C-alpha cells in the first residue's frame, strides 16, 4: 500500500474514532464544555445544548461567561494555572437561554488539543440536591404543620430583635398565645381537623402582625409572637387584642363551626428581661395569669407572677410527696338541718397532715 493510501486509512480511522467519541459524549447525562485559551466555548455536547436551551451553533465561539458570569476569562486563566496540580471542582450557576439559572457542580480539567491547551468543564445538574438541602434547612427551622418558624428560628430572630432594640433604644414585645380547651377540640374533632384548625389560626395570626414581626409555633397549641422595634408598650397590648380577636372569630373545620379562644401573655424588653430565655419564660408566666382573668384578657408580665408560679410549683411538688408519704387523711363531717337538728348528709373532706405546718384544712 502506498504512503498516501496508508495516510488516508489513518485519517479515516481517526475520523471514525472522533465520531465514536462524539456519540459517547453526546449520550452522556452531564454537560461537557471545551473552553479555549481565550475563554470561549470551543465545543459542547448534545446534553449541554438541551439542558441550557441553546443550539450548538449558538454557543461555539461565544465566551464561557455567557453561561457563567462568575467565571470571566481572567478567572479561567487562574483555573488553568491551578489545574497544574490536578482537576478542580466548584459549584456555580449556569444561565440558560431563557434567563433562568441552573445550579451545577463543575469539574475543570486540562485538555490538550491540536489547537493548544484547553479547559474541559464537566458540569452536573445539582438542582435536585440543592432543593433537598433547602428542604432540610427549612425543616430544621420551621414547624412542618403550619410552616411557621420553630423554636430554633424564633430564638435567632428574638436575639436579633433584642440586639437591634438595644442599639436603637426601642422595645421588643414577646407574646405567648395558648389556645383554650384545645384538648377538648382534639377529642371532639380529631387530630386531622385540629391540624387544619391550627393552620387556619396560623394564617390569621400572620395577617395581624407587621411584616417585620415573627409568628412561631412552639408546640401543640402554643404560639409565640415577637413584635420588633416597638416605641411604646401600649402597642404590644393593641396587637395582642387584635390577635385574640382574630383567634376568636368563628371558623369552619371539618364541616363544623368552631369558636376558639386564646390566652395571651406579654413580656417586654428591656423591662421584663434582657435575654431570649427570660423573655420567653416571663411571657409564658403572663399567659398563665391571663388564663385566670375573668374575661381572659391579655396580661402583661409582673414580677409577682414569678412568686405565684414558684409557690404553685412548690405546692404541686409537696402534694406529690404528701401522696407518697401518706400524709393525706380523709375526714367525714355531718351536714345538719338547723330547723330540726337532724343529720341530712355527710361531707368527705381531705386534710393534709403537713410535717411543718401541721394539719392543713381543705
């Protein structure tokens, strides 16, 4: 065979090999982009064209920065130098032909061609991974039932609100809202219906507060609202009244009309505390006192509430020990009709033989 014939055969084999490589690369599920020394696109596979919304002819010769403005030619030159030690992987966004952005992981490698050294960018779509990461981040900071901030995010926002208020000499209101007779509603309507009830109430609460305020669900039927940058305590009282009005407006759940109600306690920075934990605790104490109010009106925290709550907690503990120590005694007392002097009934009364206070009456 002549030299020219051998040359033609070699060229044909090379062309066939190039065609096979093109078919392999075009069938890949990643985007392959060849970038020349000037930072322009020298080649791109079929998947890349489809994924980015361009025809191949629209990309060849165009700057790679058309797809990724964060990687201008100067940056690509830096990457080429860095590739001397091996491939480099970064996360960035590709801009599609319609202007939308596609999150991608790009692995840059050096590529030797007949036209000189080039970069090979192998780009993988990571939009599903980013969506999953965003979902996990949301779940870690939000209540899954209502979509409201949970305790973690609430504490972050409350700490920020306190820091801003301290610098600007403003107030921060912390409202603790607890639904009344919620367990009765659960027993009557069931969990599915009361979940919908909580979602409706969450939407109502959001509709009352200002854009910069935070409505969060803590647990069960308890919500905490942070009112940022208040100029007067009266503003917290006004918003608390509107929140209760929003809650008490009848709503329909599972085909039944429901009339919910709520107790609301209010703590105000800096008067009632200078840190997140203290403000939340004092708002909860005020909410417990609101439950005792004849008309269930929102209550501001007062220092006396701590004494009342401490005494109540201490009494509960002592009564539990009294049960274990058999300190409770049953006494019977006759009921006498005064007009006749006859015994008409008997009362059973529980007395407490306290080790320090002596006999405690009913």
